[in-house]
C-alpha cells in the first residue's frame, strides 16, 4: 500500500464512502427491479397474458 502521509484518513474515507454508495445503489436497483417485476407480473396475470 502506498504511503499516503497526512492525507491517509481522507483518502481511505473517500474510497470507503464511494464503495459504500456503489453498494447501496446496486442493492437499491436490485430491490426496485424485483418490485417492478412483481407489479408487472400482477398486471399481466390480471389481463390474462402469462409468459410460461
């Protein structure tokens, strides 16, 4: 690991924050996708258009 000197905390905190935000965005996207898929399946089922 390179020597970051007096900026080590700021740099590592920035990397940690960035990684945390990326993980949060992926989780939010997956959860939203599941919700939208369930709503779409319910609409298709109501209309009698099932894929299967």
